C-alpha cells in the first residue's frame, strides 16, 4: 500500500518518501514529459494510489495500457532492483476495481449525452463553427428550449435546423437574424460529424457523471475510457472530455475542503483541449478548473510540456511531476526553460539541466505542502505500480464489462419523443389542416390574402356607395311626391279626403 494517514506515497528521493498531501490533492496537477519518459506509468502509480485511499478516478486510455490496472501485478527484474530502495521489500501486489467505458460502445459501457446537455458552445467546438455560425446555433438551441423541443440526438438537431431555416422570418423579431447561409454551413458540419461516427455520442439513456464516484471494498473505482479510436478525432476527444468536466462541475454539490477528493479526473493529451479554442470557451475552462476543486474534484493534466497549458490554468496546477524533455531546437529549449520556471528552485541542482538529464521513470517533483505552498523541487524516482503494467486481453475486458454493476443500464439506446418527433407531428398536423407552409409559401399566401382583402374592401365600398345612391334617389322621389300632393291639395274634396285619411274625419 502506498497510502498512509491521507498521504499518498508517489516517489522516492535518496530513501526519502515523496508524498502528495491528501487534502491538497484536489488543487490539481500536471504530469509532463516527452514521449517514452514514463508519463503513463506515473499516471498509473498516482491513480492506483488514489484508488487505494478510496478515491475514484477517471482516465482516458490511449493505447489500452491502463487496462492493466485491473489485474494484480507481479515481480519483475525492474521491481526487484528498486523495491528495497523504495522501502517496499515485500510489495503487496494488488489490482483496482475498474469500469470500462467507450463512447462507441465497443470496448466498454456506452457514454452518451443529450445534445442539449452538451450545449451550443461545445457543439459549435465539435463542429468547428465560426463565430457567426456559433451565434446562429445558439439561437436554434434557445428556440428549442423556449418551444419545449428537446434536442436529444443529431437527428433532432438536423430536423430543428431545417425547421428554423425554413421559418426564419417568424423568429427574426424575437431572436435576431437567422442567416440561411449559416444554417446551411451548420448542416454540412453536422453531416461531417455524423459521418465520423459522432452520432453514437448522443442519445438516451444519458450517462450520469455521478456514476464515476464509486468505491468497492474501500477502494476507489478506476473509470477507464477506451480512447484509441476516439483519439483519431482530436476535436471529438477533447470536447467530450471537456463535457464530462463541465458536467461534474455543474452537477456535484459544494463540499469545501476535504481530507481526500471525491474524484480525480486525469486529462491525457491535454494540449488538444486548448488548440483552436475560442476566448469564451477558454475562459469557461479556466473557471471550471478554478472552481471545481470546491466540488471535491481534482484535475490532472497530462501533456508533453507545460507550454501546452495556458498560463492562467498552469498557475492553478499545484502538484507537478516533470519527466525528461529533450532540447533539440530553440522551441524545445524554450519549453525546458518554461518547465524549469514552474518549480520552486532547489539549490542542490539546476532545474533546467536536470530536466534534460532525467532517465525513464525519473522525474522532478513538487507537491503542495499542508499549507498549500509548493515544496522545493526534488529529483525523484517514481514508484512502480502494484497492478499489472500493460494491456489486458479482449476476453478479460469483456468479463469485466459483463460483471459490472452498471451492465445493461446504458447498453441499449432509447429513442424518446424529442424535437424530431415533435416537428414531424407538427408537419403532419399542418398538412392535414392545409397550413404546412414554408416562409416563401407563407409570404405568397399573405400577399394573396392581402390582395383578396383589398378586393373585398373595394366591393364593400362599391356596395355601400350603390346603397347610398339608392337611398338618395328614394328620398328624392318621396320629396317630389310630397311637393305634388301639396300643390294639388287646394280643393275641399281633396282636403276632406286627406283629413279623413289622416285623422278619420
């Protein structure tokens, strides 16, 4: 065991244990170094040490090597040569409880989310939209929310884009201009995304990120994402992990400072997260990294160089493990200097030189002390894992998946009623009522209705004019008759006749 009173034994320097303080381990960290210098084994050591302490972890497995953490380790010549030096004369080889995940559902439990839960900003990043197109996509998401049309999967989004595009005019007043050109560009990006298999990311049942926080037998569960296929699409990989980070931040309650974190999130190939990222999204990432530790989550970035991490975020990574870097070019030399500058100097050696001299399995390490201050950097040898180094077989993986406590919960996709079905029903109803009109058809109908109304108004005015003419002619005839009667009413006979007719006398 590499844990002792909430201290996590990670490396050794001249017989001295180099430990990470448990209550400071949610202050995030960085594991850096050139390819082949031991980053993956260091990640495995740190992860299994957290697991032994009862802290679950999430990690992406690029080559399948991390799956070995599920198996009990064994003695090797390397371990034999180091065990006494590390103060572990009789290593207690052990395995960690694991769950395997795969967004494609092939090498683990499916990891799905709903499109509306990922949000317009991350979807725009996934589809590589420009600022204008991102704005239009945001409007489409807002319309879907206001009109209660959930966007669950990509067919929902495609159907909604088509609907909004055809009826853009009716939304202009409340939501602003919706360009047909932008709608078309988003549709094309969506088609590309589907062709690359991203449709498997989205749907229901959506994965609940709280599932990552699980212990078995007092050990934290290692949640391992198969990323060998996902890595072929860097934008998908980084966006999907960013969604998980964001979901943890938005879902988990505030817990304040804890003796040990609730979860450690390892973000391998971290440079992908920050490439071609908008200012707004970069600010959001910085905010999540700054605040998520209050939710009990520690984030550990793994990358080749500290230069891959923006300065605002790098400053928040308190626990540092730096493997060797090579300086063949001026850019490499700058990376070495940057890496050296992130450590609190040790007067016994020059940090910049040591980075280039480190052997495989060696690292410069500085962890936060109990007061949160970075310790002086030490040149250390990272411990060996107590679990298996290297990949397991497909059959072993299958057995773990089928024995998992969540097996069957996420395996079968569900096509619930969402935007696609709602819009389909709306079109059916509109067709039945003769109201299934596009903006162009609606404009034509409005023009025809206006013309008809104008004609109706003209006819009504003509009718009123004709009636007025008849009324005046009638009044004229009556007046003429009365004049004739008055002129001829001079004889007594006529007067008597009129009196008798009028008064009965």
